[in-house]
């Protein structure tokens, strides 16, 4: 069910075995549990591709959910093994959106997204991004934050242009029309 995931998206997929306590009187997973599955995948995505959630908390930041949207295609049932995939859809100064799919035995069950505001311990909105150095990483690469931003810009586009320096004219274009997803 990769057709719901944008080409070039940086994804994480976790597995979840449905427990009996997660089902309702009809024997299917109660709709509220899918948000929990999304959250578990989101936390693993952050840990894998940025910082662990406890590191964000140590920095005095939390990601409050401001919007959720789920489309239910088929129900999950007790003992199903679900594959929950998450990816970063967009990021702005004090907010971000994550998108998700839940698949079981090659059938798409749920698609959805969540939006979040970065807030401090007092509940005030605070940018989660800090000025990052333009210097390359120690291994000579552009560094993970820059590569993540490039992947975000490339999602769903055939060509992207990137300005290399803020203080002088320069840019580079990438033709990503033939790029393959992960």
C-alpha cells in the first residue's frame, strides 16, 4: 500500500498486534485506538529521524495535537498484525503535520494525518526549529536536517531548486522525476 505514501517521503513503519482490550462490542478495533497507533509511530519517527520525544521535553518543548483526520477503509480485528507507517508531511516554524497509513495483510485499513503545535511548558506556542549552522556535517555531507528538508521539498514534485547561500546568489536544481521512494 505504498501508493498512499509520497515518493521520497522519509518513513518509519512499526508493527502492532491488536489486543482484545482494543476491540469493541462488534469485535473490531474501536476507532479511538487508531490515534494511539498513529502516536506510537510518530514517536518512533521522531526518535529515528530527529530527536527522541524525551529530548524535546528536556528542551522544554511538547507537540500538542491541534488537528486530526482519519479515513477508515476497513476494520482491524483482535490479533491482527498492523503495519503503521508514518512520515513528516510538512514542518513550519511552530507546527508540523504527520501522515499515516495502517495496513493489515496488504489491505489498507486507515489513512490519516495529525497536525501539531510546538508549545513550551507553559502552553505557549514556541518555534521548534532553531537556527542551524549552514556548515556541512563533519563527514562532509549536507547533514541530516538539510537532507530531511530536501526530501520534504521533493515529495510529489518532479524538480526542486535549492538556494545554497543566503548572503549571495547561488542555487542548484535537482531533477527527481525518476527518483524512487524508500
